[in-house]
């Protein structure tokens, strides 16, 4: 005889999502936490033209994690795919001991809200064994300066980096911070290749402004003779920083401006409360090699996608045709 479980107990074991306006303090100690911050999520939604909100992941009356799921709806299909400039996207659980069960519950909730999902999870958070075979798993890479690397910043630089930094000093490169995005430098590489930028400079500048006002973004610029020739934008939240956006004028690369900029940013972060600097960009070999030249290490994290119904399956087929099986 099968016992009937009371509805109250059934609901207490079901994961639900509830909108939040303030970040849970626990996200400050989570890898990727800034990408779940309500300010980051809401400003991204507005700039990128998506739907959704930053959410708590609730189990009964207990909050066990956060979700940054934003949706795009086209032709009657609702997809939850990694938005532009999101390094990490999906569920973030504060405790991993019962992660497999929590992931399964979150997956069921996600299936009620989307036809297709493509997620990107921070390192050391969700085990591959937790994920059902319905998901296709892709091993992605990120480049990381860990706590020891920040503590010993400068000691692991390759010789060519040291030489470029010395040259930048002779060229009188000056590194400072800026209160806004250097839009023309962001735009320049796309203009040279005669392609559209993934986000219009004006829209990215708006996004940056919101993040700066909320102390989540710090933009560093490198100048020669008071002219900005390179920049990098660092997302900083709690114990983690992320090398989020960057741009530079190729004509000034021989001066060592990019090496000088990275060197100064790392020096600044090494004196802060940041314990891990996620440099991102590990899947593009040239970018990865540049970042590893500062002594950073390569780490694996998971991306995974699946369809939840026939509409999602159709979306996946079209997506794979356009982008390959990635």
C-alpha cells in the first residue's frame, strides 16, 4: 500500500524561484557570485532585451541558492541560453553536499519555465555525475590567478611580460581608473573587421555605468601622453574578481601597454580582499596564452545544454546547425 504524502510536505520538498532585490551575502564567497547579483542581472536584462529576474532558489522556507535565468522568446520558443557577457549562468547552490538532489529539483523547475536551456557553471560547483544524460556536457576552460598567485603577483611573469612592462615604463604608460567605458576603443576592433559589435558601445556604456554606480565594476585605462590606448573592466564582488571586458589600440601593442595594464590591475587586486581573479577567455587559445603568461593557471568548468520538449528540440536542431554541436 502506497502512503499518500500530504500536500504541505510535497511543497516543502519542491524547489521554487522567488524574485530578489538584494544579493544574498553568501554569494560574496561563491565563485561567479557577481553574475547572480540582482543589479548585474537586471541591468543585463534591460540592455540585452531579455526577460527574467534574479531569483532565490527556495526549498520550502529555506533559501539554498540563487538563479540568474534570463529568457529570450522567439517564434513561440522560450530559451534560457547564456546571455552575452555572462561568464556563468544557471543555478548557484550555497551548499554542495546534497547537490545531486538539488540539481534534479532545479532541473524540474527549469523545465516548467523554458523549452531549451544552455548553462555555464563556475568551477568546483556542480559535479558531472549530478547531471542526467539528457544534458550534453561541454568541458570549458577559464584562466585563474588563485590566492597564492595574487600573493606572489609578479613572481611568475614570463620573461617577455617583464620585458614588455619595462618597455611600457620607458614609454611612460600611465594606468589609472575611469568612470565610464572608453567607447571608441571598444568599438575600434569591430570597425576594423567591418562587423557589428556584439553590444552597441552606447548600450554597453549604459550597463557599465549601472555596475560602476553599484561598486561592481572598476574600469582601468592605460594612457600615453594623456591619450587612452587600452582598457580593462574588472567585475569585483566579495572574494572574486573577473576580467570582464577589454579593448586596446593595436598600434600601441608594441609599447607593452597591455602587459602594463594587466600588471597594474593584478597589483591593485593583490592588495584588496580579492582571493581569486578569474581572467575568463580560456576557450580562445591566443587570449588564454596571453593571460597564462602572467602565471595564471587553467581550470575546467562545465557548460551544458538540453531541450525539455518538442519546441526545445526544434530550437536545438536549428542552433546546432548554425553554431555546430557546441
